[in-house]
């Protein structure tokens, strides 16, 4: 007899004789619509099973540095990671290897309350930030370092610079994902730590625009982060950045007028606007880099 869908299942009413198990030993509560994704019960969080896989981004960043230091080629771990993904898709069953298990509703809260899930976010943030600082030191013209890893490994040709830039972007993209998760945290320190991920790329407004704008107006014309039908990637990119700043400024302006009254001055709107504060933070970051490492 097929198991019911999630919304039709009340595990408290299922007798022990009817308990079904998955291949990896978890209690099978039912299936999502379509009958492919399993709804499983996990009464406790296993660090090795449930948390360790999220250290993959940190591991890739560290191995990229180890490879670059030892061989001068930090594409090796990234190449191997992509080979694994491609081989899993074409030679190992493709989607059949993907995770097709969802937690039951009664177990979701257990996982949501486990603070250890933020550890991989912190380590990824730290690894990528140290990589960013290292790259700034590597290209400094005013400060001369003696360390081999801050001098000899600097890209010297145009192709090397292009590859270096692409790989730095790839590493940054992994931390952007970690920053996104931190911004959705309920704790203010995690939110601001997540914002600092984007501050390095002059996009601090993401913390407010993503939560208060994108998640409210997703897939509507009011959402700058939703692409238009048949819109090209470059057109979308420039429009999204421009309009995200504009909508975030307008939202802050409405907030200030609601708090201090409609007659508030333009100077007050400028000084009290979060966008102003975030741009000052980004300018301060540039000043520190300039004073420390030069132009």
C-alpha cells in the first residue's frame, strides 16, 4: 500500500507495525507530491551526517590555497570538484544521486534550533575573507612583503590575471551564499556579519533590500531582483544593481517620514537613511585599504 502525502499523514496515529524505513535507516513518514521526495523523521541532529557536509565550501577554499602554494595552480581542487559533479550527473545516475529527503514538520524545529548549523557559515566567511585580504596584499604596489605566498605567486600575465579573477569570483560566490543565510538569521549579529560579506563588494544594501524588498515583491514588476521576460543577463545585472539602490533608498525615505513626520528635511532623510550609513561603511573600508596597502 503506498504511503500517504505529507499533508495527509499523522504519524501519531500510525501503529508500530506500519512503520516504514528508508534505505539509509530513517523512519519514512510519507512522500511529497509526485511520490519522489521522501518525508523522513530525524529525532536528533547528527554532526557528521547533517552538519559536516556544509563545510564543503570551506574545504574547497582551503584546498585551493594548498594547491596554489604547492603547485602554483589553484584550479586543481575546483577542477576536481566540477569533475565530480559532472561525473555524478552523466555516469552515476544523475538526479538519482541527489538528496531526495525532506524533514517531517515535527522534526524541523529540532534542526532550526541547533546552533551548530551556523559554524560552516562562519568558517566559510572566515576563509573567503582571509582570501580577499590575501589577494589585496598580493596586488599591493606600495607595501613590499617578503613571504613567498605574498610575492612569487602573484599573476604576471593577462591569462593568469583572468583565471585568477574568475577563481576569486567563484570563491566569493560561495561566501555570498553563506552571507545570504546569515542575513536570514534572527540574531542581529548574524545579520550584520552576513551584510559584511556584501560590503566587500559594495552591496551592503542587500541585507535590507533582500528581506524587505525581494521577499515581499518576488516575481512582480516591483522587485528589481526578478528578471524581466527575455531580459539579457547584462541588462538584468545593471538594472538590478541600480534599481535595488533606488528602491532601498525610497523605502528608507518612507520609514523616516513615518517616524519623524512628513515635514522632515532632506538633510535628515540623507543622514538617517540606512543606505547612507552603508555607503559610508564601504567608503571607510576603501580608506583603510588605501592607508594600509596603498592604491
